[in-house]
């Protein structure tokens, strides 16, 4: 029952450090439980999805500690193959437990996952992949139930570029007998990060980052230490917030080439973008040109940056169109931006935006993680006060969001709705 209260219109200035990748962390924390050992991960973000996943893995028998970005995962014992229903329903990445349980225990009973409401999000590709690896798979009472004597390597064509399917099958195939080839594999940095970590555990994976990944099954895996890559989606969100407010922000501790498609579009919209080796500075006069873009699998324009970019384009000088090609209905944020005065509508697979000179603060909701980022950016740039509710969605993906934005000069507070108590005051 918390809200963010933002008094908008302040240009963001300064430096912000990017946390470890949320989506990388979710895959790698789960991967650590494939090996009967102790792993230590650095740069793990303290966001809600990470905490939920840790609770799921603890229910399976792992022991997990998270302190100051360092997570210790003791996966020597996995005591059950049944994943907890209510926790798994809260997030898509919970389904990665299916890959590790099948690989390690040869059976898995995992609830069909939940996650952001951005269209139908089936797990049929995952199931077809497990079947191709030799598992007997059925859906019963809301669970996927799968058993196998031992997974056997195979060649599997991922029906369309899917991050989750690629990662889940890498997890399972790392413990299969023989070699597995994943064709049409996703190429996202999170896939590469997971493969690098799995290899540290003793797996034999080649080709991650290309469309063909080969996984030679390993009999023995062990614990490892690893630092998660920076969160390219958090980095993109802060760059867009800087652009929307006409600010000057150095986004540090990130990998610029992970968001090349965004940087190109930011430049096209009128912002000045300086790329460094591990940071990007954005300077913006506050007036942008409208742009046209299609979301696409990596290295294309990331679907997760569609809603936050739409918020920037809502204040552009001219018309824009964002065509969403990855998810079927990622437009929940549209009505929320309209409450703030945006001239935006969803039509078919596209968001059609006519720029307005300014947005105005309003009570809005964070409809999902990136929809939350969209209203946050709108609020930072808007005239007047915005209250963002349903904050749990934003907290699923962003670590210390109000602290980081306060340090950049934003007027942002987290309040407890019941008592009106201020939980976080801006940094002086
Ligand atoms: C991951 O989701 C991310 N989540 C998403 O980030 C991200 O938007 C997405 O990849 C695309 O980059 C995590 O990493 C936890 P997909 P994932 O499998 O793996 C269809 C965020 O805000 N599909 O690549 O679930 C699917 O419906 C989140 O951080 C099937 O049809 O995405 C989609 O249209 C939101 N059947 C397309 O493939 C399947 O079995 C790509 O989805 C699997 C996927």
C-alpha cells in the first residue's frame, strides 16, 4: 500500500549507477541451483522479483542469503521437485525452475507462471523443448508435470525467438546426456550471461549470442562465483528519463552496446548521446522529434523499452509510431499516460502518439514493470504532482528507484497510503 509522489518538471542532472540485470539475475540465480554446490553472485539487484525467486528456490531446498548485492546460494540440497504455486504465479521467470528440476532431479512439478500482463504468454515452446529432450510432459491442476529417466540431447528449433525458452532449455540440456543444439536461439545479453555462468559451473555451452547454441551435457556441475552484467533496461529507463526532463545525465556502470538500438533512436529524436566504454551521457533540450520504430528481438529495439520511450515521445514535437512485434498487447500503460494529457492510442499492434507540449501530473498506476517506468518518466517531466499506485509492479524490476532519482534532482517520495507516512525522503 505504497505510492510514489512526484512533483515533476525538474531536469535530471548528475550520474546514476546501474544495478545488476534483473532478468540476468533471475536466470542465473536459478542456474546456480542446477549444481549441487555453493555459488556466490555479485551485482544482484534487490528488487521484488529477485526476492520472490529466492523464496521459490528456498522452498525447493536451497539456502539463499542476499546482502548488499552479493547473493550466496547453497544448492547442495534440493529437497522437492514441486515448486510453490502462489509464488510461481507472481512471475514468469519462476518457470526456469522446470529446467533445473528436470535436469537435476529428473522430474518437475511447476505451476504455469504469471508475470506482467502484456498479452498471452504461453510456455508451449518450453514444453515442446522438454519433450524433445525426452521428458513426458503434461498439464494438470495448473501445474506442468514432467518426468524423465535422464534427458537426452537433441536438436530443437525454437519456434520464434524466445529468451525464456532458450534459457530454460540451456538449463535442462546442461544435465542431459549427449549434445543439444538449439536453433533459432535468442541472442539477448541475458542468454549469453546465463551461458557464461553455466560454463563456470562446469557446463559446456558454445554459440550463446548467436542463433545456434550447442550444449554438451555434463555429468558433474559445481558451485561458482560470478558478477551479473548491468541491467540494460534500467540503463535505458534512466537515459529516457534524462531525455524526457531535458536533463544531462551520465548513466554509468553499463554496457552501451547492449542498448545500441535505443541510443540510435534517442539521437534520431533529438537528444545528444555520448557513448563511453562503460557509460552513456544523454543531454536533451527537452524538445524531441517524433520517431517511428518496431520492437524486435536483440539486437533490435527492446520491447521492454517500448513503454518508457512512448512516455518521452508523448512530449515530442511531432507524431510517432511504436509497433510492438514481440508481445501481443503491451499497451496497458497507454490509458495511464492519457490521464496525464498524452495524445496516444493503441491501434492494432501499434501505439500512435501525437506529441503534446507538456504532460500534467495525475493519479496513475504502474500497470506492469515497464508500464510503471512509462508513468514514472511521464511524472518526472510533467507539470504538477503525480501519484503512482500499484507500485509493486515497478518494484519488481527497479532497485532503489526513488533514491537514484532523488540523487539526480527529482522531487520524489515514497509514502505509505494508509498513514501518509513518508518512507523515503529525497536526498538533500
Ligand atoms: C523475457 O520474457 C523477459 N523476462 C521479458 O522482460 C522480455 O520482455 C522478453 O524476454 C523479451 O525480451 C525475463 O527475462 C524474466 P520470450 P520471456 O519467451 O522469456 C512468445 C520485463 O519487463 N512465446 O522471449 O517470457 C511470447 O508470448 C520482462 O523485464 C510463446 O508463444 O519472453 C512472446 O510473444 C517483461 N511461447 C515471444 O514468444 C513460449 O513458450 C517472446 O517471448 C514462449 C514465448
